[in-house]
């Protein structure tokens, strides 16, 4: 036999010989018992067994034996048994990891990270020995036993492993934790608190380690799956055993106080958040469902059920806790049971513990609820596991109440008439929560800061609570947002000590939902993460998929780049697994995301839109650098380019507006094709966005260097760039390009080609904008004549030139000649395009200018009001054309003596011009001059002086001292 070694366990009346590094013997103070267990026989040196494996096997067997011994020890045996279970799990992991040094090192590092958690447990119970001398004495003896065991393990790992430091530290902490569990047996609340923390630590270590093995040792995937199952079973056992300890302690406490042990063991519920705010609508609805006598019909099919669904951290559990308080006030004699429904194992264990004195099966517990008591409230918390069949855990009774909190929206089927989506906290409640929890005064300045923070965090209650804790500690309400933006990922990973016992960081909360998705759906979400998360239109994906993700917005003689083909193939595999677009399949992928609240669905005008919480987007961006070997940013660039369509007309304008918020997020370095730059630049030009210019400049540069300056492709890109320059007020730069394009098109295509005539029209428009109307006029007259010949007098292109010619007549004071042309253009556009088309509205606006000039102010006003109303509907309130219409309407108001009506419009126009074009843009300066004039009319002297001082500096910088516009502003300061 191997050399024997003896250990003494507290309270034992004898010592028992035990083999090698683990010795086990135990007895209770009232029962003389001794148990011995032989672990192994002598093995000759030549035996073909790895001695380090044997050492681990001996340790595992020893702890299993100690676990058996714990069975005969009342009360204290529960913690000992749980500690043994943990050690067995760690040793089994060590055995599997030992073959791979990298896995050893990762495991050791992970164990080391748990140091702070274990130390926190020691602090939690530091006073117990002083208060309870007997418990302290027993704990000391118990610690000596575990010290001896840990010492032997340490010797073995030092001898056999180069990476054991982290494991030694963890084992040391675990034996200390075992001591503290013993101390806790005199306090049921502390035991339960320890139980929850122990479960979290153990599950986190085991799950992360096994997942790491799966990544680094893919050839052993089958073994890893088995290991994962084993470890989760171990966790379930630990949960059950620690619950048993809590039950025993509650019974002892009840007996010592002279009261009878209760039939049902009430598990302590999560703590109510001290600063809980809002959710009144949900709580009121739940009270109506569960309190009203009129709802007795809801009992027909079983207990009354309500379901709270939403993403992790949205506050579902806190709503349930607060509802439980309301329920107890309404029904003070009715018990409330909180059960952990995060897995079938934990739910089984909690149900058994609920009535442990009467049953050891969960279905017996359900029967007891159905028939043993008249009324009850059962709260099934965190029922997120997609494999959990929750319906079998609902008591079959015609009484009682059930609340379910879950991220899995399919559980709404259990309560179709009382399910509540727990979304972002309303803004006012978010502000109140932030200020109250961070200890800041509720005033206007602080509310403004809190609103910005709430918007940045997507009004997620967990994130708001974390932010408030950080602000409270660092006294940094005004600086928090800058800190958060610079360190988003660190914030999501942080774990402040919140009073409501929430066990996860924001990142971990999102990660748990993300892991529930299938691989393809995870990849789809990672592609979406670089889009504008507020408005992902389904039709964008559909159009790109129908084009097989290979479409390039600008036609050219150059074939697609190899990277483009690879990216298109990856997107095809993600979105069209069968090789072509399948709407049903796509809806199923989206459904997975909706189920866990990782996406939200809305419908506008018959079009479906998906949105993503900003913190979900931040988390996904932190993990989604590549998908199937391709840059995620380049994949989304390819998807958007494939959905884009360029045209001289407005037929694709509405669709391209859906693309524009996503195109704004595209980085120049992520674009592969020159034709993609062209498409993105065109979309942004339609929106009047300055970001169009760098895209188009890049496009022109690529085509000039690869194709030369005389190809149609290059000249088309130069025209698009000149259009962008023109629309953004950079008319001189547009003019240079237009003169070059016109010259080359005349040479290549001839003077009468339609493309040449278009170049002449664009050049004339620039001449007009620069005040060179006399140079523009002959070009426009020539273009109009030739287009009538080539296309006919009613063609839309002919109408466009006629409109431009009318504008030149107006600029030269020939309003009577401009008027009939404008009326003809408006009439024909209404017939061809309809009254709400953007070209029709442009014609309407031009005609209003001529009416106003001829003193027909009332007619001009009616047209301008209609134009503004329809442009807001079609383009939105912030589009450049909408702002022009708003400014024109203000002019009509002032002409009719309605200066106060004009004032509000002009203030809005000025602020939006500043935001869109900058403070020194000529259109912004024109808006300033209009507002100065209105201040003067209304005798608003202080406002007039303040604006005039700013306007004068800007005019001197842009126009120069002595310029007419500069001197016009200066007169307001005299």
C-alpha cells in the first residue's frame, strides 16, 4: 500500500488512515462514526500511467470521498459538500486542460481573476467568529483540514505543472470560502447571498474555460461538449446543495426561536432598487390584470399569468419585485415565491426547495401549489434559456398568479392578453433616475446634462444605474459623457456594486442574449452593426440580395475588383443560404433577433424597419472586426452599394433617402470600387450633405488615373462632382469642372448630343449663380431650342431648361418674359409628374418668386405654403430644399406685415443652415441678413446688436471689407 497519512476532522472521535494527498474522516458530535475509503493500490514504477494524471485522479477521488462524508454531517455538511463539488470541478478541468499548456495558462489567469470575488466573501462574514464563538472555533478546525488538503494539491501542481500559480491561488481562496460557508450557517440571509455569488463565480469560471478550450483545441470538440454538460451538472448540484443548507438553517433558526418550521421555504427575492422610477404604465396594467375581480375569467385555463419581455438590463426583475410589493399590500396573507428560471435545473431545484419538507420532486411542488394553499404569487425570474419548456412548470390550478421575466419573447404566448414589452426607460424617468442615484440636484442645467447621458446610453436602466454609480463616486456629471465616449467598452465591462444585486455587466448581459443566436444570425447582426442602428430598412437588404450583392452604382468598362466578388459571396452565404433571396428565411433570422430584443421592429408607410439599441451596437462593434475573413465595414459598404441606384430623375430618390443615413457612416478607406464612391456621393448630394464631396473627388481621381480624362465614365463622375459643388454653394469650383466637361463633350460627342446639351445647361446655371447672367442666357436659349427639336416641347428635360431660362430672365429684370415660361413649366410638370413631385414643387416655388416680384403677394403666399408643407413630407424638416422653402415663406409673411410669423421661421432656418453648411456659408450669411432685417422691423434692439456683431465678422471674412453685403450688415451697428 502507498504511504498513509492522517488528517483530523473537527468533532471526530477517531482518526482514519487515508492514502496520499487527501485524507478523509468525519463524525458528528452526537454520533461516533468513522469512514474510510481506499483510493488506489500500489503501482509499480513501470506502470504505463502518467503520474501527474494519477495525482489528479487521486485528488478527485479524495474530494469525492470527502463529499460522501459530508452527507452524515447535519447543517455544516452542506457547505462542505458544496466546497468539495467545486474542487472536483476544478480538478477535472485541470486534468482536461493539462495536455495543452496554453489552456493551462488561460485557466490559471481566470482563477486569479476570481481573487477579488472571494476576498469580498471573506469581508462579508468577517465579524461572524467574534459574534458566535462556537462557530468560529469549528471554522478554525474545518479550515485546518482544508489547509492540509490544499497543501498537498499545491505540492502536486508545483511538481507537475509550470503554470500552477493561478490554480494554487484559486484553491487557497476556495478553502477560505469553505470556512466562510461554515460561518454563514447561522445566518440564512447570508447563506442565500453567498449561494447566489458562488453560483455566479463557479458558472463563469467553468463556462468560460470550457469555451476557451473549444476555441483553442478544435480537434477535441466532442470531448469539450461532454465536458460542458458535466460542468453544468456540477453547477446544478452545487445550487441544490447550497439551497439545502439555506433550508436547514431556516429550520434551525425557527426551532431555536420557539416557532414551528414553515411548510414552504421562501427564497429571498432580489433587493428592490432604492431609486426605482417609472414603469407606472406596466405596473398599473399588471395590477388591473391580477387584482380586478372582473378578471376571474382569466383563471379558466390556469393561474393568471403576466409576462415581462425585454433585453437584459431593461429592468424586468425590478418591475417584478415592485409588483410583488404591491401584491403583498393587496393580499397580505398570500405568499410570494421568487424562483430562478434561468435553466431547467435551477428551476427544478428552487421548486423542490420551496416545499422541501413535503417533496423532493418539482412536479410534487407544483401539485402542492395547485391544491395545498388557496392563493399564491409565483415569480419565474430570468426565463431566458431557449430550451426551457416553461409551460410544464406552471401549476395546474384555477387559482394563483404567475409573473415571468424573460428576454425570450416567445414566452409571450403563455400570456397573450398580459404580456408587456419592457423597452427603454422614458426620457423623463431616465433623467430622474440618473440625478437621484448620482446624488445631483434636480435643476435645469443638470437635467440637460442627464438627458444627453440618457440618450447616449439608449435609456437602458442597467446602463443608467452603472453611469449613476460612476458619477456619484467621481462627482463628474458634466464630464461623464466625454469619458464614456472615450472608453465605451470599458464602461460596458464595468461591474459597480449596485444595491439591487444585479450580477452582470452591461456587456455580459448583451453577450448572453447574443450567444443564444445561430451562427448565421450572429453574422447578420455583426454586418448590421455598422449601419445607422435607428432605421435599417428591410427593402435595402432585399434589393441588394436580388442583385446578388454585386451591383456597382456607376456603369463602367472596368470589371469588379476581386475583393468585391469575395465580399458579395460572403453576403450571399449569410443572407441567401439557398443561393437566392428568400423572404421567409430572412424573416426567420430577424425573428431570432426580435426574440431576444437584439433588434426591434417598426412599420412606416408599409415598409418594415429594424432598429438596434445603441449599447447592443457598441458591444457588437467591439467583437465584429471581421466576418468569415472579410472586414465587417467593407461588407456593409458592399451591401449598401448593391442597393444604390443613380438616375438623372427623382424616381429613385425616395429609396436612396433610406440609404443616406447608412451611407454617411461609410469611411472612405472601406470603399473598394470607384463606382461605389460615385453612388454614395450621388446619394449624399441629393441630401445636400457635404460628405458627398470627398466621395466624388475620390471617384474622379481614380477614373482619371486609371481611364484618363476623355472617357464617358470619367466625365460623368466630373459632372456629379460639379453638381455637388454647386448644391453646396461652391459654385466657382463647379464652374471649372463644367467648362472642362463641356469642352471635352463637344470634342468627343459633338455640339448636338444630349450629354453635351446637359453640360451646357449646367454651365449656364453656374454662370447665373455667379451673377454672369448675360453669359448664361445664350447657352440656355441654345439648349432649349435644340432640346425641343430632339426631344419635343413637352419632354421633362426640355421643361428643365425652360425653367432655367425663366430664372435668367427674372435675374435680368425681365419678369414679364419669365412668367409665362414658369406657368407653362408648372402646368406640364403637374400633368407629367403629378402635383407632389419634387420637380413640380420646384416649378411652384419659382412661379411664387415671380408673383411676389409683380406684387401678387397673396398668390405667392399660397404657393409657398403648399411647397413648404409638401417638402417637409417628402424630404423632411432639415433638408436644404425644405429650408429654402421656409425662408421664402418668411419673406412672404414680412411682405404682408406678419413679421412675428416670419421671425420663428427665420430663426429655425438660421440654426439649421449653421448645422448643415457651417456658420460662414453664403446661404447661412443670407439667413443672418434676413433675420437682422426682421429684428429691425420688430425693434428687437438687443437681439439685433448681438447678431449684427457676429454677422459682420463673418461677412468680412467671407466677402471682405467694403463688399456690398458686408457694408449692408455694418449699417445695423451704427
